[in-house]
């Protein structure tokens, strides 16, 4: 059953000088309890996509399209509706937990405020629930932690607190915006394990934003790849890994270091990523694509569906199955 | 299975109050604080501290020189100067304190509203404050005196209004910076109302800046209020007040007895300088904490 259906979402940000398109006709859906990964380079619009789903937009932003959550369109919601939706339906975990907690409020305040003030729960009840939540994210001495302040906790610990806080409202959808990027690798693994376990226990759908393809594949049922404000490919995570349909995905897969080979230099995708508003008329990836044809630079590819996968590439059909996924013998 | 984190020992108590005061205020700030505390507590405990009643006249010892019975001498009506200065400290402190409390509350509310709502509301509030900036505090005080009659109340109301724009401007600037911080977004995401975010989250984070501004303005308020009393529009004689003392002392000075005006004037300067130094130190600490 579909929980969230994003259809033709466009986001433009206007400043004094010009209007810039950040997200360009993005469509995807998340089923109940499903985990969808959203992968892409910095600046491709993945964070803004998550923020759009929350209605958390910078000044001057204009959102178009539909974001249907359980039958109601978030883009057209009034302020009170939006507040209720944020308070009860979705929760968000951010990249940098320290910046996203109020430094002068204690962990206890942080975990109970939403429950008490928005959920109308009694303070003592909220505290007990907060301790239970902390326990479920692997912080056993919750009682003591509640009286501590964000600066007294390590980054990994604080991110666990964020996860606990996100689950406090029993959301149906969890947006995780690079939740482990600011953490070191061992902590990252722990946090991901907790996130994965709780997601299944609470049957929460997850939109997991990362630039780490492996992490997305390990955590998510499906993975979407974004480039220049568009989703260029959506597939089951395992299929995306083995049989990418878009040259960009293939390029990303090839630039990973591999355990089997010790390359002197990793493969790179030539050129640099463009933002949606800098892209030309054709396929935004065409200037960097090894498979580009003249028509790739002229007209924008439409989304094509290959059983359960979608890809936006003119040559997807002919390239299917032939795109490399790992180490390639250096051509030059 | 979730991994658990071993309980790390937590420092039970932070640094002592003395250390924290020194860290926020420094030597000059601490001295200022001590000076203010001494003068303020003398005024607060005036009935016990002052050797004489400030209103009792003694025409047998007019313009007495300092002596063991009158440490600072007496005035034209034989009233003990030390006692008058101690009692006078009351209005000198309470008046400005009221001014700062009222203007800080209203100014902070305006500043935060302006920064949070933005757009047209921000513009309207900003233009309104510009108009208020153009008028000196004394003008508001004169209007208030015209409405309520001369007295401390009128002076306090007039000055409170004239101090609002200063607070509002500082708070608005700080709130604009603060509201862009990620934790504010994290609050919105939890479905908190704008009012809750502003009062429970923004305000506590702005408190150092607001306090610094309030303390520094306190010094100005002392001068202005004393000035208004000096002109005869604020505290009315025979109620003791430093501003009034400067005015009556001026009369005495013309007769060759400058003591009262000198003492009161010196006290005003000392208190104002102390408040300004304290405010500066607090502002500097608030600023360095931001980085």
C-alpha cells in the first residue's frame, strides 16, 4: 500500500536576481514500511527533496507538484494541518545532531517536549517513555541522560537520541537525511543497525538519504539515484548494484574502491556535477556520459519503465545489461 | 542486538560560582558588580543603614561640615546628606530598573516577532522603530509628564517607551541569526508552534545578548532619569533622589556649599560607569560564546 506518493515535484528558489530550479519533476513513491534510499552527489537536490516533504523550505522557495501522504497533499496544506502532519505522521533525522539540538535545553526536555506539548501526554509518562526509547536505541542509563545537555554527549550518542526523539511520536514515515555522515565509521555501523532494527520493529517507512551507495543498498529495499535535481533511476537495491540501467549509476558503482583489486587510481566520472538550474536542454548527465549520443544533448529523456525499475535515459534499452558495475581495466 | 554504551562518569558539579563569575566578567566587570551591589544594598536597606531620617530637618545645623555625627555634612535645611544619598539611591535604582524591565520585555517581543515573521510585518516594525529612534527619550518623558503629571511614574513610562527601539533592534538582529540555526528547523519538524519555538527555544538562546543590552542601558537610564528629576519633572522634592540632590545642591553650591551636588553627581557617574562596564563585559562574553 502506498504511503507517500510524490508526483512531479518541482522546487524553485527565487532570490533578487534569478529563479533557480533545485528539484526538477521528481516522482517516486514509498510503500508502508518500505525503505527507499535516495543517493546522489552533493548538491543534486536530495536534501531539498526531504525538506520539501516536511514543508521545511527556505524563504523564496516555490513548491509545485503533488506530495500525497495518506491521501492528503502536503503542498497544499494549511499551517495547522502541516503542523499536525509534522507532529504525528513524519519524523526527520538530520546529518549533524549537535546543530539540530537546542544547546540550552536538556536531553529530557528534548525528548519530552513534543510528547507533552503536542501529544498532550503527562510529564511523568513522557519521561518514562523517553527512558524506554533511550533504552531501545542502546542507551541504558536513560534516567541520568535525561538531565544531561547536548554538549555532554558524543556525536553517536546524540544521533541515537535524535532517533529516539523521532520515534517518540510513532511516525509512519521517517526521513533520514545523511544520519551517519557526521559520525565515524564504527559509530556509523551501530547507528545504522539501530535504525534498521527499530524501523522493522515499529513498521516505519524510511526515506534514507545518503551519498553512500553501499549503505543505501544495505539498508533499503529500493534505491533511487538523483542527478541534477532529477531521479535518473529507481530500482531494487540489489538489482541496482548488479544491473544498473543508467550510465550515471554505473559510473558511481565503478568509482568505488574494491576489495579484490588494488587500483592505483580509482575511476572517476569526468567533469563535475551540475545543478538542476545549470543543466542544458538535453539529459543533464550527457556532457559527462561516455555513452552520450547527439540526441542526448538535444532532448530530455523521459522516465522509462523496465519491469519494476524506472530509468531516465534514451539508450537505456540498448545499454541494458552491458553497463559495468565495478573495476574496469584502465582504457587509457 | 543493539550495542550499549557503558555509563561514563559525569562531572557532578561545574566550576564554582566565583570561577564562573570571573570567567564571564573579568576583573573590571567584577569590580563594577561589587560597586553596584554595595550601593544597591545600601539603598535597599536604607532604614537600617542610614544614620538619620532623610526628611528630618534640623535648622540648628545648616550646611554643617563633615563631622562624626554627620559624616558628609548637612544641607540647607540641616538634613543629613549621607542619609539622603542612601535613601535617594532607592528611586535612582528602582526607576531605571522598571524602565529596563518594561522596555526589554516589549522590545524583545517586537524584535523576535519582527525577525520571525519577516516580510511586511518586519518592514512595518522597522519603520515604526526608526520613527521612535528619531525622538529623544526626554520628549517621551515630557509627553508622559503632560499626561500623568510630574513624578517618577511619568518619567518611567516615558523612558520605557523611548528604550524599546534599542532593545528591539539588538534582539531582532540576534534573532535573525538564531532562527537560521538548524535546531530551529528541528523544532518545526516536530510540529511545534511558532510561539513555542520563539518563547521556549529562541528566547533562552538570546538571553545573554538581551541581558548584556539591558545592563548597559541601565546606566543610560540612570543618567536620563536623574536628568529628568534634575529638571523637576521626575521625582519631586522633598523625596530624596540623586537627580533632585544635584538640582537642590546646585542652589547650595551658588551659596558656597557645593558638597551635596558633588556627592550626588559623583555617585551617578560611578553607578553609570559601573553599569556600562558590566554591560560591555557581558556583551563581550556573549559575543565570544557565539564563536
